[in-house]
């Protein structure tokens, strides 16, 4: 009777490609987990201080300080260099109506100019809609060179906005807006208009301007192009 010989255990086979793929999946999962933790941490930080977030950036532009300042008084021209701003209407010397995209959605709100000193600083804050405020300051560092610093404080209203805030979307857009402003004003070398009035608290004091007001009700205000 023939003797049946067992083949014994199958030899071990090492599949390098499969092991490498599994390692890649594990690294990806770990990366997602770490990213999720860091995102949550940033969102927790952003939600502190009553939910307000703050961003700031600075740029130097090759125009005189008066030119840079005068251009920033022309709020209705902000869509020329601010990516998310669709339209701004200047209601009077100190009140504005904004229409902009926030996290992909169109939002409208009104704001008031709270402080304005020619060639130095402009500050505004929302009075309706999404809570936000802005501040831009100007520093002459040479006859034809100006340092512009733009600051914004805002409160992300929903989860999508909070995620975007945590990922630095607003800070990135602020930086792009300043770069756009630099290209805009340096290519023109002259402002589109100016308003040289002073705003301090609830007081607005018109000063001599260049250009022509758009209506008789806008005493001292200039929104015309040159």
C-alpha cells in the first residue's frame, strides 16, 4: 500500500506591496485623526473670547501715504481689490451698506465708520448682520512708500464658517486683498477719489476734497472717479 506523504505547511509568503498599502492607510488615518484634533483645537481657540476672531496683515505700497489713504476712503471701490466683496454703497459720510460672500453665501449688512484721521487711520464696525469690524492704518516710510496695516475682527456665525476660520481661510483672504490693493494702486499711481474729513466718535467733520460729490446730500463726501 503506497504511503501518502503530507505536503506540510505552506511556505510563508511576504507581500511587500500589500504591506506598504496597509501602512499608507494607517498613516492616512493617523493624519486625519491628528488633523481633526488640531482643527478642533483651533476651533476651540477661535470660539474663545465670546466667539470673536482676529486677523491682521501688513503690506508696503509704492505710493505716497496720502494716495494710499485716499483710496481706502473710497469704500465703493473695495470690490476692485477685495475678493469676497460684491458691492458697497456709501449711505452718508459715516454709514455703509455691504454685500459680500461669506463662506459661499451672499450676506448683506450695514456698518458705521467710527474713526477716521486723514493719512493715519480708518475704523469701521457692523451695525447689522454678521458681527465684524475693520481697521486700516497708514505709515509713511518714504516719500513714495507707505506701510498699510489691515486688521479685521469677526464672529463666524456657523460651523462652516468656523471650520474655514480654523483653517485660516479669512487670514489668507486678507493677505490676498492687500496684495490686490498693492497691484491696484501701484498700477494707477493715483487714487480714484478722496474724502479728507475727520470722524471721531459720533462727530463727522468735512474737510476740503478733490472730485465731485455724487449727490447734494453727500456734503463733503467724494465718490467720483478721476
